[in-house]
């Protein structure tokens, strides 16, 4: 178990006054069986003229803000205290062969899918950044040989993406199509998550894009830098077993399975569904954007590295 | 005319003749009428229809011509006739289908029982680009998703009607159907009356009533409905403007609306005005850049939140495009049983969604009998006839189907029925026909079907698919009645005396800005055409060298000639004049200004009377360079004359054809402001030139001010400096004079300020000060003027022109600043 305080600052400065602005926020940590949000606060400059909370189509808490007086900066700070538990490694033990899962997601006339299957099907088809294409299926093919278990297959794909793709913040923008990322093999965590989601869906599985935070470890002997972190993204794949509603998270950027060092904010089909701050402004001229995230461990409890646990488990099995 | 020559194709159902070649009973009066009509009369009717279409269709062309290919609306004079008995079955079936699709939308955006029960494959919803996730759980006012629905029907050889397509997000064509009716009913007035053709107006009233009834509003508010258009670049913009005028809804673009809190407003001259209902012609995913497609500026940021809060009715509800999918249509028979407890009244042609493996194999085995269509209409592929796909193309198609089976639907091919059309050779010919029928939600909770519709005929006798873009034409559709038809028209209405509107409060700011510019361009074209005509005539007259010189100086002084770069040689005067008249690439040319005028005209389309609009459509065309080679500069004279005639016509309409609301005031302010700047600059330029070079050109200053006749009738003598300046500058009864413009501007600004409240009159303070300088001017000092007096007057005139331009800026800042500024998306990770 680990407990953190996360501070997430998004700060826009505009050259010219913004006359009207609306912002859609996905900045509230999700409540999950192994994640609890103990405290969540929001500070906003300037004072919004309108605020409305609502749960989006994927069950994430989102907030709509409006700013109707001219302003030349927008500063959104959220502070969350979150408790995270590592997944129980034994819960990955009995994953079925990947084809079994794929077959469960296929339509047969007259079949009534279970509510859980139907929920998973929402993440089964193409979306703007989660494309279904033969290229993605081909890329993933060698990770999914016939009969291999879901866990092994997903770990293999996770590792393959980690190996083949270079982390390069200059290579992509939020508008870069995922097919280009596959061609150029460079990008950031969002891009890798989109590639992995596209691969999984292209071979017939259901995969979510997860937006959240990850604890970064300062170099030995150095203090943790405030604001040096960024938001993070990974994937979650449907893997029904005894527990129908089981999803396995995988982080291709770090080649690990998220444990108590990952905090989940929201999930959707891709980044477009859950971007932390999505807005439309009128006016503003040139703008400067600064995002900073600080994730501080709150107590001395030893940090379980779920990943190493899971990997150890996996290595034992294989 | 000879109707016996009509040659129907045996293998199709013929709408007019039965299998034995005898006329069907409901066609007999029409056939008799045609037989009694002489060939000449028929030709006249055809010509009447063609000219009517052209006149209205020109408006269609004008905007479309900016994008290239444009074709006048092709309307056949003969209507498609349907008897009452047959129609009532058809109408019942269409109404049922509208109810069904409405219920399907309510389920798919709500509980999704259809998915849970396996009645519709989840891929056709979750995998459909038109399924708008942010709209899940959204409850439209009155529970209605579909307000206006259209269905494409075809009749097979056995006489059975089939559904071949659904239009659910923003169906087009109802306005064209209405226009067709207005024209064709006038081509056959007696027949129209005798056949008791059912009227269309009731349908539009139902549409309007239903929107008004369900539009969420607070006590005491009269619901405001607007028609939201993507703008003049859209291919059916003509129809948007047409319907907006017919229904009496303001025509607005996304930038005319703004969301504050959870309310959507129209930006008007008098401030923000709440909008209660939006009839949209904007596609689903463009409606709200905040939650839907972020790369588009066409929509209204925050609109979905307003809908979610139940504060606006959007017709059709965003996300309705989902049920246009052929993939969903394939499952409707069972869905209808489940949702309505009824069997589907009109069968859709058999269709197969290739996402089911068995269906895919069937489709590949029976390609020759099928039409292959994309399952998701937003993809770019067109329907294909399986039998036309041969060899490599066929193999490629099969490969595509196998690669992405979920993206394809196959439909049984219907051999379309045929109708008689009047061919170009003026006789009857048989053409395949399809019918688009419209239904609107009504206040009884059901759907009212438009008795009629848009019949579309193929361009060739053998065509299997009909497309307006590919050479097809259209027909009016007459639904005959056994009983006297309702005399209702939209003119007869339910407005009470208390609700009478004298001055519309919902003039959008964009409309007002465009009216202002329309006024400015009208004056600018008029003034520059007049000056150029004078220059051209003086230029040809070599005996009047000094006058010619002054004309050139004035053209330069008023920036009519393109500016010359430092290192460039001065162009020859001939070329400079020709360019100033004809070269559309030069922003200061007359041609460019006329185009701006026409463009601004399209922006205020719904505010202009039809005649006004027609006039604007007959823009004079500039002479070609060939014409110049033959006739020299004088080749441009006719063009200048026609431009001046257009200016006179538009002025006439402004004075005589428009109500005196604030929109009109802005138009007039634009006109006077432009003319004030022009006349003041021209007079100042004239004075400077005269002081330097002598007074050779008094007569043409009169002409520039269109005041020669007045001068001659007053003085019956050669022009002299004092009376000319008096008439052109000081005389407040001369509609081209400087002081006249000042006084008119002050009057209009005064009325605006009285109506809008606030301090609009303060805008005019400087104008008033300027005016007082003119009224206080001692005219006797101009009897034997010394140079300093003339230069002082020139300075005053120069200041006047500057004040005019500043007033324009102030008005823009105050009323128009938002126009042209677009919202944009920002994303932070």
C-alpha cells in the first residue's frame, strides 16, 4: 500500500485577453477497488463563472468550467491524496488463452452479451487514436501465438513496444496519428499507449487507454524535484477469468505492470476521451502552457513494486 | 402533345401506365391534359419552369461557383402523381419508421437494451464513428431525438415500395421539395386545383409547432428557434436560407451563438438573446468543438452541456446520424417488434451486414444481385453495384470486404420504377425514379408525413442509382386527394395582436455587420464606377488634356489605382485604368468590389427580398481582354454603365424594399459613411489640384457627384467654382453632397441610439462638430477665393473623410468585433 499527495498544475498564459473559455477537466482520481481518493481539491485562477461536475460516458468524474470575463491567464491546480494498493499477483494467475477472450467479444446473431462483456465491448472497436488496422495486428502477431495466455501475450507486447519505440518528446504532438507513431517508432507515453491499444483492438481484444500519474524516483542521493513529473498514460486490457470484470493494466513506456506507483485518473477509448484539460477559447493570441506534476509519497510504508512482483510471478510460471 | 410515343421499359414498374399500357386511373386527367396541350404550349411551360429554376438556382450557383462545379437545379415540369389510397399506406409506414428510429436512438443513447438482448451487434454502435459518446444518457426535451426525418424509397417491378436509405441527422431537400411545388403548381395551375393536390404547408406548420411546444423555456418567454447552418460554403446553403425565411427562423452560423453557463444565446445587436430551439443543418460531430470534434470552428462550444442540462432543444438531437447506418437497418424488423410491438410496415430492401461471417459469405456469393455500401456513412466510399464489378475490380472489392467486413453492408438491388419526364426534345420519355419522403414530429407525440416529397429521376433510362450530383434531376410529387384539400398556408397563422413584431429584436450581430458592409460596398461600387466612367470618357477626348490629367490625379488620390512598388515603373495610364476596372485580383478594382458586394449579399440572403436578390444575381460581367484588343478602353464602358444601373437598383431597394429596422439603419449608415469618405476625399483632391493647376475640371466634379443636371437646371450656365462647391459640398438637399451624408448619418445614429439606448449619439459628436464647421462656413469667401481659404476647405474635407473612417472603426468595435474571430481548441496533458 502506498499513499501520495499529487499536485497537478496547468498554467496557461495568453498574449491577448481570452474573452470566453470553456474547459473540460478529467483531473479527479477514479475510485477503484485498489485505489481510494482520500482528498481532492481544486484551485482555479481566475474564478470560473460556471462549474458543473458530471460523470462522463466512461464513468470518469469530469468537470466543466466556464470563464466568461476577459482573462490573460488560466491556472488550474488540483491536489489529491490517494491511497493505492498493489494488485494481488495471484489474481493474474489463471488468465485464459488470448483467443478465448477474443472469441467472447465476437458477435453471434441472437446472443445476449453479459453486462460485463458489453462493457468491455465499448473498448473493442476503433476510435480516433485507437485504430483498427492490419498493420497493428501484424505488429502484434508474434506476441500472440496460438494458445498463449493473455498475461504472457500482453507482457510480450508490452516488452516489444518498450524495446522498439524510443522516448522522444520532440517527435510527436497530440495531433500525431497513431499510424505515424507506428511508422516512426518514437513518441511519449500517450503515443505508446495508443499503439498498444490499437494493436490489442486490431487483433480482436478490448483495451482501454488509462490516464494517470506515475511515481518517479530521483537519482540516488538527490532530493525529489517539485513539479518535475508529468501526467502519464498506459493501457488496460480485458482479461476475464473467474472474475468476469478483470482488467490487466500494462505500461509499455516502462515495460511493467502498474502497481502501487501508478495512480489512475480516468480511462476511455483513447486520449481524446480523457485529456486532463480540454478547452475551447475565444481570443488569447499566442499562448504559453506549463504543466507540472508532483507526486510525493506521504508515509514511510515500503513501496511495493507490483511490477517486479508480477514479473517474478510470471517468470516463475514460465 | 403526342403522348402515345411514350416508351416505358417492360422490366420496370411504370408509374403512369399499367402492364397493358393503359393509363392508371390517377394519371388520366394528367394524360388528357397533356394531349390537349399543344407542343408550343408545352415548350412554354418547360421554359417557364427552367427560367424559374434558373432565377432561384442562380443563388445556388453563386456561392457554389467559389468552389467550382455548379449546376442549376434540374426540375422536370411533370409531377410524380400518387393516389390518396396508396399514399396513406406509404405515409403510415414512413411515420412508423420515424417512430421506430426515434425509439432506437432513445435506447442506444439510453439503456441499450437492444445491445444487451443481442438484437443489434455492438460493433454497429460502439464501432460507429457517428455514435457520439458524450451524448450517452442525454435526455432530449420531450424525449424526442428525431424531429425531421427523411427516407429514400424505391418501387420495385411488382409495385412494392422499399426503403433504401434513412436520413436522420439533418435531412436535406425538404426546402427543395417546397420550391419545386411552388414552381410546378404554377406551371399547371388548373390541373393542380382540379386534382385536389394535398398542400405542403401543414407539414411545415407541424414542424414549427412541435419545436415551439418542446423548446424548453421559462415562464413568460416566447421560445426562439434558429436554423443553424454551416455557412454559405455548404452545398445546400440555398435551402437553409430558403427554409429559414419560410419558417420564420433566424438563419445563424455557429459563431452567432454563444453559451454562457448552461444557456445558449444568439448574439444580437441588442445583446444576448436566449435560444430555445435549434433546427440544425450542421452535422452531428461539428455541433460542439469542446466535447465533439475539436478541429472545427463551425459549432458552438458548450452546446452539449446546454442540451445535457435540458436548456435547449436540438433538432435532430446530436448523435441521431447513428441510425442512418445501413448496418443497423439490417436488424430493424426484429427491433421493431421489440420496441414498438408492431411488425415493420414497409420492408427495407433485404440487407446484410458483412460483420456477421455468414452474411459476408452470402454477400460474396451473390455479388451480382447486390449493392455494396459503406456501413458507416461518414466514410468516403460510394455505393457500388456488384454486377458492375468485374475482373480485378471485383477481386479488389472482395478483398476489401474480407479485410474490414464490419465496414460494409450489402443491399438487394431494386429495379427502380419509371416515370414520364419531358425530354430535351420536348416529348415524353421514361426515367427511373426514387422518392425522398419527409416526416416531422408533431405535437400529438407521433409523426406527420409531408404529403409529397422530393422525387429524383435518373439522367439515363437504364440508371440503377440516382444522384443529384451525377446528372440526375428532380420532380415535384403530387399526392392526390379524394376530398377538398386544406387551404392552410403558413401565411395564415396563430399570432395574436399582442405578439405582433414591428422591430425584430433578434437581428444577429453578424447579419448587422454584413448589412453595414453591404451598404458600404453598394456606395463604393457606385462611386468608383462613376469616377472610372468619367475618367474613361475624358481619357478618350484628347482635346481635354487638363481635365484628363485631373481625372487621373483623382483616381490616384482616391486609391483607385493599384499602388506602385518603389522599383517598379509607373504603369501606362491605359493599363492602370483597365486594371482599376476589370482586374479582380486587385482589391481596389471595381470588379473586386462588385464581388465583395455579391458575397456580402449571400451573407444577408434571408434579409433580402427575392427581387432584390435576383438583381444582385445579375452582376455585370467585366469585359474580356479580347474585347479590349478590339475596341480599346471603351470596351469597358458598358460594364461601367451596367454597374451604375445595379447601384441605382440597389439604392431603390434600400429605400423602398426594406423595413426600417436597425438592420436597415446599419445598411444606410454604411452607405452614407462610404459616400461621405468618397465625396469628401474627391472634393479635397479637386481643391488641391485646382489650386495647383487651375480649374479645368469643374464639370467633372459635378459629374462625380452625379449633380450635372441639377446644376444646369439651377444656373443654366457654365460651371463656376462657388456654385459647384455649394452644390457638391454644402447643399444638404443633394443626395451625393458631403453635408447631406453628414446629416443623414446623424439622423440614423440618433435613431439607433433612441432604439438601443445608451450613448450611440456620442459616436456622432465629432460628426456634429464637423457639420457645424460646414454650416458656419462663410460662402462669400469663395466668391473671389484666395488660396488659403481653398486649402482650409480642403483640410476640412480631409478631416471629414478621416472622421468617417473613424466612425466605421468605432461601430465595428462596438457591434461587430466578434465576427471573423473563431474559437479554437486547447489541450493540456
